[in-house]
C-alpha cells in the first residue's frame, strides 16, 4: 500500500488521473446528452408513427365499407381500425369532446389517460400531444368523426403502449456507451502514463542532478537538449543556477584561502615590529639605559618600529573596511580642485615641484571624497619612496563616462616580473625586499580596493629605466552627461 500511495502522490500519476477524471466527466456528460437525445428521438418517432397509423385508419373509416349502423358501433370500429394499424400492443381509447370515453380496444382494458390539462390543450390546439404516464407512452390526437349521427363532432383518440421497446433500445445504448467508455478510459490511462513519463523525464534528470549537487558534486549539470517549452526554460535556469553555485563556492574557497593567507601575512608583518620592540625593551632592561647614546639609539629604533606598527595597523583596518564593503558616502565634487589641494599639501619626501596637467574647467566625480584622498596620498607616498627626487606629472581628464587620473614618475621603473603582483597584499618587489625601503606591501592593495569600491578601476604601466604610470578611473557625476 505504501508503494501504491507513493505512486499516486507522484506528479506523473496525479497528472494522468486528473486528465482521466476530466475525460470521464466529459464522456458522462456526452452520454447523458446522447441518452436524452436518443430517448426523445425514439419517443417522437413512435408518436409520428402512431399519427400516421391514425391517418390510415381514418381513410379506411371514411371509405364507407362498414356494416355497423349505430354510433357506438362506428366509434368502436374506428378504434379497432386504429389498433389494427398501430399493432396489437397498442391500447386505443376514443373520447368525446367532453372527455367521455366512448370506446376502448381491446375491450375491458383500462389504459392510462392524458392529464386533463393536456387533454384541454389538445382540443384547443387541434394537434397531437403526448406524455409518459407510469411506464406507458400515451399519445392523443384530435379527429373528426364523419358519421350521419356524429357529423362534425370532434373526438379525441388516445393511443397508449408500454415503453418497454424504447427502454430496451436505450438500455442497449447505455451498455454500449459504458463498455466503450471504459475501454477508452483504460486506453487514456495507459497512453497518459506513457506521455507523462516521457514529458517528466527531464524533471527526473533535474532531480538526479540536484541530488548530485547536494552531495557535493558541483560540476553536475542536467546536460539536457535545449527545448523551447517550460521544461526547457526550467532546465536552462537550473543549469545557470548550478553554474552560479559553483562560482559562489569557488569564490568562497578563494576568499577563504585569501583570508588565511592574509591572516598569516598580517601575523608575520605584525610580529616583526612587535619582536623588535620587545628586543629593544630587553636591551634597555640589561643596562643600555645607563648610556645616553645607547638609550637614545634604542628609543629612536623603538619609535620607528612603533610608527611602522601604527601604519601597518591603520592599513589593515582600511583593508578590513574595504573587504567589508563598509558604507560609502558618495558625493559630487570637483576632482581637479581636490587633486590640486592634495598636491599642494604634499607628503613627506615629496619633491619641491610636481608638474600638473589639469584642465581649466571642473571635472565633477561622484564618489567618496575620503577614499579619493587616501588613494592620492598612497600613490604620492609610493612615488616618493620608490622614485625619490624623480620628476612627477599628474593629469586629469574626462574619459567617456569616467574621469581619468594619471600619476607618472621618471623613476627607475618596475621589473616586468613584478607587474602582475603589484596589487597583491604584502607583496614587495625584488628591489624592495628590505623592510627599511619597502614598507608593508599594502599601499597598492588599498588603492585598488578603494577605487573599485567607487565603481572605478586602476592599472599600472612601467618599464625598467622608463618610469612608472599609475592610472585610475572614477565615475563622473551624473553618469558623464
């Protein structure tokens, strides 16, 4: 029973049974309509036949070949002629216009009578009427009995017979409909199961693929032939969803790997200044504080390591905010004026003069002002640290829907092997491995993260001996309109 219950709960069986019930209801409605139409047709046909028999009897009666002389005998003769024409199963009753029965053939019979209302309508309308009384069909017809004693007297002939012949025909028709309908429903059931099984095959494939995905096989796909129907659309959407899930898991794994590497690098970078500070404190505890020169040297080194630790922590916090996509405060401002002020303020180690190629008209951008300040200051610091005293040129111009900023220095340039890794966190090129020269390796990572957070991008072009150019783009206010 459980297997049958599971089968009946399946979509395949539910769809098939739904259509089966619908077809059964339609067949039943068609059968009822056919039964009613056939029954009415049979009854009307029999009534018309009785009417024809009546006309034939009237013609025979009017021929005058009658030996009866009394009125009653003539009425009985007419009734006998009608019964002879209609068949021995028919009972004929002849009524006068007042409803008085004048003759019944066969004698002694007690046939059913029409309803008095129908009888009155029959007299006034002058045409035949019929109804089913019990199990008999009763038909009434108005007639004119042409007799010397009954001249122009209107009479009513009621002809009644059992409904058995008609019921037998109808029962045979119902039996045929039931057998034919049952065979048709069986064929519909088998064909429906076959067609729904074929139509739902892609869904079973999708179910199997979903199970594979749930089991950890992120490469599983339906691999179904594209179709133009709803199942085809579902297949495309499912495979697209699977692609997105695989990409999301790959991005998560990459992010987790990057986080682990970042934590390891950050721990290593933080450990260096902390270890140095601990070492100098230990030196002071051992008596170096007794010598003014040694004390000053230790304090200077401790101050440098402390400042390096402070800068590293601030850079890490900035990166953490970028990774967390902390809420930006974009606003419209003039990039030309903002860059000019930052170049005027400068940074430690900046050359006395920095060339500027700035337009006379404002270039309005829509981004976080603080992020732009951090980006420019980091690029200035990098240029002054890795190309000390070299000429710098800063330029701004509109580039489509974005503002473009180029920061060029005539420094020694960057080796080609280092270019692909410059935006990696804690990366320092071969020429800047020394911590005294190289810093933490987070400056360009911060620049890239902040610029992309504004909807822009950054790129570096450089060659050894030909200087370096850092270019970043920011969205213009109003989409560049």
